[in-house]
């Protein structure tokens, strides 16, 4: 199930990049960043990668801040 989730996160990241590039929406980059960070986080938990828990906590925080910025900008645009 986690592999399917990672694949879906990859699709969302690609769509975020497409939103930024094709539609000229800056928040697309932050959506993409969020899901790229989620991919890293999930891969670090799936495979025995030598990643500290502190780094994973920071990655998760950065992903949350990134999506907050994106959603705030979508809200302001609507």
C-alpha cells in the first residue's frame, strides 16, 4: 500500500510542477516541494536509509510549511 501511496505522491508532485510551469502558478512549486518531501519521508521509512529522526521531523515540518504557503496563496487567489 505504501508503494502505491508513493506513486500517487509522484503524480501529485508532477502535477504541481505542471501547474507552476504551464499555468504560471507559483504555488505549484510549493505543492510539488511538499510531495517531493513526502516521497523522501516515505522512502526513508520504507527502506533502511541512514536518516536521523531529527532530519525526518524537519522534512515533515518543511512539507507542512510548504503546503500551508501553497494553500494560503490559493485562498488569496480565489
